């Protein structure tokens, strides 16, 4: 069996373990299986991908973050399912563990702000799905912006923003809309709700994530404005 086939089998086994952990409704087992599954998927893509600019750690990490975003948006649709609290806690915890280790292991990816984001997000999903399933489901919708963010980043890195300016403007608009609605507005509402309820454990990480989202949104606005000026030249 060649290395690509071996990794494919390993990835399938990891995702099978994840399925079994969901069936067991064990958060701890699911978190470990989730981390292994995300890592296996990362390695499988790295081996299957041709050796070019699309297979750098930066690209690979964004493939996985997009897959994770789709998984969380899908989870947001079923907060009342009996298996949901364990899955909604462990699946993102596994991803965050995988990505945090990647940030620490790959010098080109090192980002202390993103590491802080992961810690704040982990604090939320550790208790949110069980205590606040509806709020957590709404919070997962924040991941709607991630695939558009990653696509816009990839277009800039490959020069597609200049060769396909209309498509890039459409992606930029989707980024701004989804980021503003599901990150800036939604998380600000969450912080206000947590403060009114006196739930300071939830309010603190939510406030940290809200501050990051507002800062990132300001950066996005400046970048989109700069890109639009460059495309008009």
C-alpha cells in the first residue's frame, strides 16, 4: 500500500472513530477523536495535493478551517438533538487543539492573536453547548464568514483578485456581510445578554472574541477599500 492510500485509510479510520464517539455521546472521547480526525485530514490533503503553491502550510490550514466552518454551520441547525451538546463541544475543541499545535509547530503560521482566539473559543465551547445550546448554535453561524475569508485570501495569494476582479469584489462583499452580521453584531448581542444575566464566565471570553472581531472587521474594511482603489487604477 502506498503512502497516499495509507493516509486515506488512516483518515477514514479517524473519522470512523469520530462517528463512534458521537454514538457513545462521550465528550472526552469525541474531543480526542476530533483532534485526530482533523490532523488525519490535514495529512491526507498534504499527501494528495500536488507539490505546488497550493500545498503550503498556509493553504492546508485554510482547507481545514473551511471544512471545520462548514461542520459548525451544519451543527447550528440541530441544537435540540440528544447528541448535540457532546458533538458541539468536542468537534470544535478537537479542531482548536489541532490548529493551535499547527500554529506552534509551523513558524510561518505563528499568530499570537489567533492563538488567543482559539483559547477564548475553547473556553466558550467547553460549557456553551450544554448550558446555552441556542446561543452556541447562533455562535457557530459566525463560521459562515470563514470560507469566504479563505477564498479571498487564496485569490490574493494566487493573483486571481486581479485576473477576476468581479469575482473578487463579490467574495469581498460576502466577507463583509457575513462577518458583520454573524461576528460583529451577534457576538456583541451575546456579550450584552451575558452581562444582563450576570454570567461572567461566558461574558469574559465573549468580550474577548467580540473585541477581536471588531478589530478584524476594521482591518477588513481598510483592506477592501485599498483593494478597490488598486483595481480602479
